[in-house]
């Protein structure tokens, strides 16, 4: 990554049952890997894994916007979400269309962005945040 990006957004989401109880997480990282901010979101209701991934992306972008970042590198381990946002895949699923639309609107708020796929082993913090959310829901039920 070159230094044209102010921050790295890593996102993740998951569901237990797919669909099932779900959570999402996102983390903002400086170029040196230092964590700036994070979010863990308990999703109310039944969600699929892909819906949860989109929530993680949306929450991560929202967090970056709230912190004033304009040039972002977005990384996630969901090849589907990355390819849909990059326009390589069409979003055909009715259950994802509104989330795709929301993410597409948010991403245009950045001056410069790149979204790319990373392997799960490089996305451990966002995964941890999604799991924290799902654990919290399970403890409530």
C-alpha cells in the first residue's frame, strides 16, 4: 500500500446458522498497523453471512467518515462483497440490494478509495469484533 491512503478499513461479518444470529465488525488501522478505532455491532434479527459482511463494510466506512478520513483502503475477506462493490459482480440478491445500495452511496463520500480482498488470516481483528457481537447476542438468548 502506498501512502495515498489516510487509513485502512478492515471489515467482517458473520452469522451462526446462516441465516441466524449475526454480528459485524470493523477496524480502522494506520498505515503502520496501529488501531485507531473499531466497532462491534450486534445485529437484531436473523441475517445471512453476506448481509452481515455488508453491515461490517457499512459500519467501517461510517466510522472512517466520522473520523474525517477521505482517502481509504478497504479490505475484507468476502470476495463476493469486494467484487460487487468493485462492479465485477452484479448484486442480484434481493436480501443484499439495499445494503449494496447503502454501501455504494457511502463509498462515494471518499475522495479516493480502493477495496480489495484479503485472506481471512489477515482479517483477525474485524473477525474478532464480529464474534464479540455474536457472543453477546447468544448470552442474551
